[in-house]
């Protein structure tokens, strides 16, 4: 859970703080755990929500999404990156993306959530989640092309 918090907070002290608060909240809400999902998944959701709450509290505003302008996007199952690119390089490039793409893409690619779960966590629609993940993937792919080729072409 610490590494999940660290991916969001990007600071060890803040990640530890968020994780500790999440564990306290989980302990207080333990009676609400009903076993629909694994305990780890339930706890992970609490940790992510606590991190997002702390980021919002720090006045780190998520860019407002105008859903009328987003449109619908089909999921691309054939999304690929070059063979020589490491997971760490992908994570670094995700960190450099605009925040409106960074968090949905991190939840999708790194944490493995689907669009329904992302929409609940970030309080957006599933259409917005699909669109932001799709656009984030495109931006990430462009960044990774620049990394491997130096020019992006």
C-alpha cells in the first residue's frame, strides 16, 4: 500500500502519512467490508482515495473536465510501446503528463482499475474516463517515442 501511496504523493513522508490515515480509516470502517472484493483491493481503494483527498487539500486542483467536448472513444486493445522501454521509464513519463491524464492513466495502467472503477474514484463519468485514458495513452506514446528516437518521429 505504501508504493501505491508513493506513486500518487511522490514524497515518502506524504505517502507514509496518507497510508497511515488510510489504515486508520480502514480500521474505523472495517465493519463495512462485505467481502465483495478482496480485502487488499478494498484497502487499496481507501489508500488511493486518501491520496487524492490529500492532493486536493494541498490545492492541487485537478483540471475541470468539460464532458460535452470529450466525445466517446473506443478502447484500443493493440496499444503498444517499443520493446526496450522499461516500466520505470513509463512511470516517469506518466508523472510528466498533465494531471487530467496522469491520474486516470495511472489508475488504468499501473493500478489495473477499469473505467467504471476509475469513474467512481475520480468522480467522473465512464465516458470521461475512457477519453482521458485514451488521450493520456496517446500523449504517453508520443513521449516514449521521443525517448527512444529523440525526435518523436
